[in-house]
């Protein structure tokens, strides 16, 4: 066999291999700037590092959570040189719990970050900015969240029940006995919940737990096997102690133990009460939700003689306040059960000039019977995917004013491009701080037809 010429370099088939950064590796680096999701960005040996819990200008030690190609995701383990903007995190679980991601920033800096995120999407995707930027719509920085899902998992090897919130970028569960973003009414329940669940006889059959606060407090337990009578007694006693409804979610879906129990929330300025069930979409921040509705009514300015269209209407969060002003409101939702719930909400609040319809809003609207008379004003509050299929048809409805509520600036900017093509002008826009302590951005935009 011929000897290999040592002067030649042989490479594996497929070209040069890239050494992957191992999970758990620690790296010291400088943070150059912040990304749109609030993570710090640094550069090491040709790779871009996204480091949670850091701020621009800081020198930190980061632990790798995962890597793909030349992108490394990491979290801050230690700060060598701190930004003057850094504050002590108000929650002891910050950095491990996956719920809040920007507690190291003062609240005004969080708002500035979210404003930049919205402005950059408009500039980069749509090439426009509004005629007027509205001030951020804000509420309390903490104790705002009226709904939460608590992770529960039986560790068979350790023979223990883990109860808490999911860790950042992981399926691990971080034990939580307090959460500063929960409303005060849920804090005692959250504190006592782990000990109560560990008393149940079949911990391996427990799924997640959901907590609700509104016109009543409630605890929902997801379980994958029938509950023993003594376990049900423990759950009932716990909920009685905390003045909360008990809901169970087995094979048949969520059901209250007391058949007369009902969940709901009030929209106080309009003297409205909206009922819902676990699984329905409800805004988790009551204070900002109320402010959002008030601002939407102010911007859209429906008149008493107008017919208004509310798309992606859900339980009637916007439709019912609109019905107190406009001549008629047509509200459309894709989920049939939500349509029925919204209809019941209108009846229970003695509103008879609002009608709810089920429709697939990814399909053309022109054949729907409720379209025929047209609309002067339209409000839409779509999911993260946006409303691209819908906005392409709005001009044909005769709409002079459009109010778009968005939970994703990227799809809002994309849909803005389509609205501008139809002849609408972006008059006003601003952020809604629905989720303080996170980088999640919600926004509101007003469009008017060009004259």
C-alpha cells in the first residue's frame, strides 16, 4: 500500500467540518446591542451570540443553551461589567424561569425596546411610519396577570412531583412558590398549590394546572386518569379555602365540579360582564385590556348611524362596547363555540344590535350574507399569523376607517403594505404593553382611506 504524502492535507468528504459549540459551555463576551426580542448580541470567532438577561455594553459570562450553524443561544450567568441601566431583577427566579425575559431592564427601557421593535418592522417591511406615534399604552408593571398555566410533572426516577413554570429554552420545571406578575388574588393559591398537589395519591396522572382570576377565582386541573374520591376531597377543600372554583379537565374537556360555576370578567367602564370557559382566549392583563378598548373606541370613533365590522371578535371584547355606540355591529369569529359564547354574552348584557357569525377568515368574504350592506368602520384583532387574506378585501366593503390590533409587529407591517396598496394611509400607531417584563409586543394602528 502506497504511503500517504504527509505534505498533502486530506479533508473529510463534504468539505470542512464546523466545530459545534457544546451546550453548557461558558463564554466571556461583550454585548454590542440588543436584538428585537430583548436578548443581547455579541460576536465570538465568527459566531453570533444571543444572550438572554444581558444589556448593551455589558461584559458577561454566558452559558450556551443551544447552537445551530453560526448562531449560539445562551443566557447570562455572570456580569463582569454592568450597564448603568441594569437593575436587580425583582423576581428571584429570573434567568431560570421562562416567563419573564427582560426584568433586568427598567420599565421605561422595556417600553423603549418595544417601541423600537414596532418602528423597525414598519421601516424595514412596509417602508412607512405613521403620521403620528401614540404614547405607549401601559398599566401596572407587576401583579397584572390574571391567568397562568402551571407545569406539573412526576419524576419517576426521583419519585417527586415537580410543580412550577417551564425553564427558559428548556422543558425543565422551575419550582415556583411566588410570581410577581400574577394578580394578588392568585398569589396565595400559587404559594400553596405545590404542597397540595403532592398530597394526591396518583401524581403520575396529573397534567398541568391553570389559574384564573376575574369575577371569580378558579383552579383547573388536567388529569389523565380518574381521580380517587379522597383526592377530589383534597382538591375541593383547597379551593374552598382559597374561595376558588374547581374545574377538572379529563377526557371530556374542562368541566366545573359545581355545575353552576361560571368564569367571567368585567369591562367596568361599559358595565359589561363577559362569560368564558377554560380554553377560550382572554386577554391576561385586565388593566391594559380596558385601556386598549377605550383607545380603540377613541381612534376608530364609531358614529351612532354607522354599521361596524369586528373581525376575529372572540368573546365580544370589542364588539359589545362597540354595540353601545354604533347602530349595528357585525362580529365574526372562526371558532363556533366562541361565536355561541359571544352571542350569549350579548344577550346577557341586553345588547341586541350586535350579531355574531362563524366564518373562516382565511377565505374570501365577498359571498358572506353579512357583507352586502358594507361597513364604514372595521376593527380587526387577528392572531399572530395576521390577517393578510382579510385585509386584501376590506376596501371593497366601503370601509373608511380601519383599526388593527396586533400581537405580532411583523405581520402587522406585512398587512400594512397590502392596506397601503388599497389606498389606505397609516394615520396613527403605538404599542400596547400587555406583557410587562417580557419582550412581547402588541400594537394598535389606525388606517384611513385616502380621499
